C-alpha cells in the first residue's frame, strides 16, 4: 500500500499551522492578560494610596479636634477653679467679718416708716443712699447661690465652646 506522501505532508502542514496559530494566539492573549493584570494592579495601588491619604487626613483632623477640645477643657477647668477660689475668698471674708454685705434700700420706703437707719459711708459710691447690712448667715446663702449661678454659667460656656468646636463654621 502506497502512502500518499502529499496527503501526509498536507496534514502535517495543517497541523503545524494550527499549532503555530494556537501558540501565536496564546502568546498574544497571554500578553493582553498580563497587561490587564498590570493595569488592574496599578489601579488598585492608586486606590489604596488615595484611601491611605484620605485616612491620614481624617486622622489629622481628629487629632486637631482632640487638641482643640483639650485646650477648651483646660480653659473651662481654669475658669471653674478661679471661680471656686474667688468664692472661697469671699466666703472667708464674710465669715471673718472682714467684709459685710449690704443692700441699697429705696429712700422713699425709708421715709414711709421703714425702721432701717440711713448710714452714709464717706467712702461709698452711693452718695448717702440708705443701706441695710445683711446678716452674715444670709450673706453666706447669697454667696452660695451666686456660686451655683457662676458655676452654671461657666458650664454653659464650656458646653457652647464644645459644640462650636465640633460643628465647623460654615462659610457661605
């Protein structure tokens, strides 16, 4: 039996051509896939860097806010301590009779029979107004009330400063 060498050659040539084409397609698609993979990796790297930059910016903002809040808290504490010290001094001066509280009375009420004598101090600023001294116990209670009021106002100012620090001012 005779082997048709032309047919075998043609089949071999077709198989070699198909294999070469397959190999060429493999190289071409492999190159495209490698380029896509590289572009994808670069895109992911850029996104990661952008996210890291944004996170660092947020951390910097948070740190700045924490520092402003700490400064505000120190200011509040100092005001509260100063108010307490002033109230303590006032309370001590009242207790040692170094200081007396008095109230200014309406002169027309004194003329209507109020039994409080008019005492004019030479160093006073009321120009001979009618004054009555308060009992030290009543003066202590008044000082305690004003102390609570002062503390409340200082706490309110601290709360307002805290809110102003948290809410950024809008520029329109």
